[in-house]
């Protein structure tokens, strides 16, 4: 299990702090695998601040995974994994600092989806995992992060800045997924045939 340092998140919007303060009181539904299995349990509520903290943790975990994978893999993808670790660290930092001006200036674009992740199995991390399995795991993790951020964007759709923050992060994860799917398609799938 990875540990991340405790951070003080600044959740105030520079021009509309009252709206952000109100957003922290806004709750969203969180479903987990255990909750999906048991309909008797009610989903846990989360505030905006809790969603951000979870996103910071996920970004830190992703960066750690890419650093480890980059050190263990001897092929050319090692460089890609290390670059992606740096990008995930930037996402973590963005979430910790919440620079709303950067969020407003970010240009949202459509990112192509090769759809490869839909055919891949979810794999648990293993110290002995192969190059192919590391790519598969990374693709599935990026897919999950993309879905999490899109879901969060929908949950906070009544606040344009918060919605854009999560759409921006979803777009970044979609770019990572595309990059990994292209590598998988070129180096793993095509070599099998």
C-alpha cells in the first residue's frame, strides 16, 4: 500500500469562494464493489473535498505504478512509463493546489478511443508481471480513472469550474489510455498475429 503525505487542499475559488464553499457541502454518491454486491447498504456520501482527496490519492498511486513499471521494464516503454509518472504527478499537484485559472484556460477536446481496453481483463499488480501485463494493467487503470473523472464531472455539473476540472482530468486520462492502447496495438497485439 502506498502512503501519500497529508495535504492541505485549498478549495476556494479565487473569484467565487462562496460557491466553492457551498460545493464542499454538496454530496455525491460513491459506489464500491462491496456496495454493489449488497443492495441493503446505502452508498456513502462524499463532499467535493473528499472527492478531491480521493483523486489526489489515485494520481499519487498512478505515478508510483508508472515509476515502478518504468524501472522494471527494459524495453522502450520504460521511457513512456516514466513520462506518464511525471504527468500523473502534475495532475496530483493540480488537484492539491486547485489553480482555477489553469482550469478555465484548459481547452477541452475529443480524444479518440481505440476501444482496446474493453477487451482486456483487469489484472492485479504483481512484482513479476510481464511487459504485456504491465501495459494491460496501465490501460485498465487509465480507463477507470477516466470513468471516475467523467462521473465526478456529471455529479458536479451545476458548478461549471468544478465540472471543467473533472472533464479536464478525464481528458488527460483518455490521452494516457490512447497512448498506451497504441503501444499495445503496435507492440503486443500485432506481434501475436
